[in-house]
């Protein structure tokens, strides 16, 4: 758990000036205009976090009046990117694109020096509903064909996921349990490598997001959408929902892409923190940004969450994961 160092000032008539100067030393003061932001991405280049960040960066920095350098820090079960941002200090010039439930996996399944309280939510950016994709030349025409074959050949169908600590992995575990199948689930360091594994024939299928898998749409097709309703028929091959196709009741599966600063940033530099919050909210409404997503058929992925809404979502996911871990401490060990 991150240790926060706080300076205590003694209040007295004779020490008021010292108090003010001492406490002010914890704060950078001023704003972020003209500063360079270190924008950490907690996955590899080409992954969903990376793509979403690079799409948003010009509009976010314009609102902030700053510049940004985007850095990919993948691996470590999404912990490396989070830790990199946290160790950068409290001046609010470092932020991280992460995910829910990805962030929860990073500290609930590993021995790290941080937890949810170490982060200050800037806001939610987008949502990635889950889909099951296969190559165009795959033998399965429907999700029913896929499941029937999986029952006949336990452990032989290879399915990639961005990481074994991800919502994609959760979806496949739930499928295995509900449908009585055994898949060979292979985790990669990020969504980019996971999707590449499908088109290069390393795996037979991939569970990924609706939007972040559009990069392989020409070479693949969607068998099922793991949501209550397919709201994206034009970019999912008009695939059925998995529940409707199979007559089951699997829970909805998605990941939220979100932006965090450090709790130290929020606590020691509240004005700068609020600038980050305001810049994100404004950037996600920017007409040029939305038009650029529209051209990519990705506009409907935008799902802004206020800091309070993101805090609630993150806590709910933490509670749900804790229940799974209480029942099986090795639930996400692969």
C-alpha cells in the first residue's frame, strides 16, 4: 500500500507565517498550462488503452493548454503502468489510462505497493463491450457450432485474451462454467498482441472489445456479443448475443477505459487535479474528436464517467472480485 507523507503545521499566533509557507511547499501552485504531461498507457502499443489514448490526446491537451508524451508500460498484470504513474510524484503531470476491472486485477491478484486509494479518478473515457471473434476461414459459422465443437474437443480450441487478469478472461471462465466446455485460454501482454495472435493463426479465437477489435475486422468475424443486446450490429456482423443464441444467462461483459491521476496529485494540488477533470470532460464533448470517432465507427464507445461515478464503479468491481477471490483464491491465476 502506498505510504502518503503529510507535513503537519503547528498553529499559533507566532507561527502563522511559517505554517503558510510550509504547507504551500507541498503544492506546485499555478496551473498545467504549458506543462508537458507524461501520459502512461498500461498496455502495449496497438492495444485498446493505447488506441483510445492516442485518439483522445490532441483534444485533451488542447483543453489543458499543455503537451503530452504517451508512454506504453505494459506487463505485470497491468501493474507496471499504474506503478509508473504513481512514482512520478504529486505535481499532476503524470496520468495513466487504465481500465475497470484491469486496475482491480493489478492490486488484488498481485503483491504491489498500491491499492484503489492510491489513485484519484479523473473520469471514464469509453466502454468496450465484449465479443468473441474468429478468423474468416474458421470452421464455425455460429456460436452454437463453436460451443458444440468445444464440447467434443476439450482443451483444444485456443482462445486469446489481452491478459489473464481482464474482463475478457472473466467472460471465458464464465462461458466454460455455464456451458460445460474447456477452452485453452492464452493471455497476452495487451489487446494488440492478443488480436494479432488470431490473424496470424496462433489461436483459433479471441475475446476482445467491440471497438478495439475493429482493427482486425477485415480478417475476422464476430460469433457472439457478450451483452444483453447487440447495439452495434453494423460493426459486429449482426451477431447474436450469446445468451439469445445459446439460451443461457451469462452476465454482461465489458471493460471501461478510464483516466487516473495519483491521490497525491488530488490531495496536494487540487487545482491542477480539477484541471485534469475539466479537460477530460470537455475533450469528450469536442465535436472534432467525436467526428473523428464517427469516421471509424467508434463514436458510440464514448462513455464519460464523472470522478464520483468512476469511484463507484471501481469500488463495485473491487467488491465483486473480492467475492470471487474469497470463493477461490486462484480464480485468476490461469
